[in-house]
C-alpha cells in the first residue's frame, strides 16, 4: 500500500516557474494534476470521450468552455466537465491555477513543469 502524504499545493503554485503541470498524483482509482497557466494560456479545445473531469479553481480566474458555453471559474470554485463534451480552459488576467481530478487512466508524462506540455491537450 502506498504511503499517504500531504502536498502543499499553494507552495507549488507560488514556486511555479513555467506553465503546465506542476504536480501529479495517482492512486488505484484517481489521477490528480495541478496545473498553472499564465494569462492567455491553457488547454486547447478538444473532446474527451473517456471520462468526466472535476476542475477545482486554485488561484486566479479561468474561462472554461464546455460545449460552447463559457463559465468563469475562480479560486475555490469547482466545475464538472462531462465526458464527451467539447472543452477548453483559458487563463484570464492574472493567470489561473487549477486541480484536475478524474478516473485513473494510462498515459505518457514527458515531465512536470516543462515547456513540452504547453500545447498538450489534457483531459
């Protein structure tokens, strides 16, 4: 059994030097990823047919589009993005940090916090 640890997400957000994933954790059932975006950055429009995604705003403000309906999400707010919907995330002025939580799936991770994730589509 994996040891339970506490992660200081606020510290990771404030220490971020690049955009994209800053931290990730998985367990038997879930994947969790902390993402940080500068203004006008984010996740390109795409359709994820595999799973629902819970997005929890952590810092700043983001514009989350789900099937062409825009939702402003701030720190402390959450939105559920249903599988099969067209979605995108755009950081507004001041940037946007959020935690994505979804059912675990197998994926490739080229590295946390690297520029290789700038144009990567995440669930």
